[in-house]
């Protein structure tokens, strides 16, 4: 390892760690030595910007930008490092410990190629290095997800399943993403077609949870839904693992009133005609087109937690729907991070909250703990990253129940 800027008489340096103090990331040092041998160096944040302008930087493959919560105050500097690296065709692997999702999202949007949480999972850095090297050797058509080709005139009359968080951090996106994935895999072969739609135009995280890019075409599609057809909708979708199609949130933060009820109606109509299941992740805010989504929904999951803010927001949500005479009977209340069966006191609190709000809590999801956050940060469904998680098992049961109910309704029809 070179602990200073590489000198001309040294062996070629192919990578560098960039951090406030690399000794804070001892596992990163070990993994870099394993992956790169002596062909790497270490730079501070300011040193990195200086080094990028030197001739020795021309042979660099990547930098591993390591940061923790103390470095969030220097976010503009991190952004500049990523920008300068990308301008010189140097790949960026972001290593982060206890960094807020907002900061991570900002840096990934600036062009970071890979994200690996710290402490580093076994072999994860080596895999990230392999991934950033592969696109240069693979055919260009294999580097990016391909849009879905839809069939004009299809009339599947798919079921619309909506997930709405009644407070921030209630896990609505986690439920939406994993429910869609479980529905797509509910049968071993020839399973149903599934489309996952992120309608949180400002803070939508579906793309992050599935490690998919956000693209300008989403904004273009939503800006002119009068011209929307199967071809345009298909171009806006991205396939995930060839199992389901995803309409991510736009690449930029947009006003929630940018789109109208008619716009949302057209999007949902095409999606329902093309797919057996349409799973929608809603913003926590009620907007003018929320009525359109609720009216189109077969099931509308409202997510809450066992706390006062969720109770108050649930009461407001319920009153808002009742005042507009909307189909509140479609709403199914879901309690996330529900108490364990043995926690008698907490179970009684759940019962009292339901009674005081005059609602029925139809589904209780267990607290999955840190593996859930790690799965979301890695951009993988729980079925792949934490298959034995109790939360994953409950979502899988829910998917089977929905699919069986859908099958019974089809048979009866």
C-alpha cells in the first residue's frame, strides 16, 4: 500500500482509497490489499482533487471514497471528488458508514458507480470491483437494463395494490418493493406479470431499493400522458431480474401537482391492461390524484407504527377520506414493527390504539432489524438478501394470500 501520492518510480497505482482518515476503515485496508496487492494508494479528500490533475492519475481504474456520519458536513467536497473522478473516467466505489439515505442518494446521483456499506460484508468490495470492470469488457447492450416490450391491445384487468405510509419511515416502500417481488415469484414457473410503480415524485426510493437508474424518460412520459401508449409506457419501464417491471420515480424532484388525476388514470389503465398485478408506492402526502389511485385500487394498504404520530395521522387520513365519501372500505391498515407475540403490554397497546381510532389492524409485520436496512442499501429484495427474515416471511405469506384470492375471483368470474 502507498500511503502518499504515487511517485513516478513506483509501480502503477490502479486504485486509491479517499477518506478523512483511512485508519478509521481498517476492514477497507485489508480488502484493498487482498484485491489490489500493492497497486493502490491512499489520499485525503483535498489530496485527491490535487492528484486527479497529475499524469499518474491517467492509469487509475477507480477510487474507493470512504465516509462516515462526520463527513456529511463535507458533502459538497465529496460531490466534487466524484465529479472530478468521473470527468477523468475514473470509477467511484462509495464506502459509507452511518450515512443518512439522503446523503447517499445525493452522491449516487452525482455518479458514484457502486455503493458498499461499512463494515464491509465478506467479499463485497471484490464483487464491486469486478462489477465496475465488467462493463468495459462486456457488450454495450448488456450494461444497462432493457425496457419492456408491451403488447398493444392487451386487456388483463390486473389487480391494483397500493401501499401508503401514513408517516415517514413506516416501511411503505419496503413493503411495496418486496410484495411486488414476492408476487412475481409466487409460482415456480409461469408466474403472474407484475409492475411496480413509484408515485412518490419527490422522495421515491424504489429505484434505490432495487439498484435501478432513474431516467429522464419518466418525466417526459408523465408530462404528456395524452400521447401515452403501450410503446411509450414500455420504454419507461425497467426490468428487474427479468421477473418484474418497474416504473421508478423521476430523476429530479418534482412537484406533486405536476401531474393530474387524468394523468394517473391513464398510467394505471395501461398498467392494469398489461400486467396481472400493479403495485403502487404512494407518497405520504394526500394530493389531488390520491382519489384516482384509491378508486382504482383493489387493496389499499395504509402503513402505520405503534406511536402517537401514526395514530394522529391515521385519524386525519380516515377523516379526509370520509369527508370526501371515498371508498374507505378498500383500506387495510398495516402495523409495521409490530410487537412480538410474547410482549403482552405492547399487544394490549395495539388493541387500544385500534379501538380508539375505530379501525381494524388487518396485518402486523415484525421488525426485521438491521438486515432490512442493509437489503435496501444493497438494492436487493429481502428474498435474495435475507430470505429467513421474519418480515420477509410475512410479506411472502401476504403475496400468496393475495394471489390465491385473485385466483378464486377469476375462477368465480
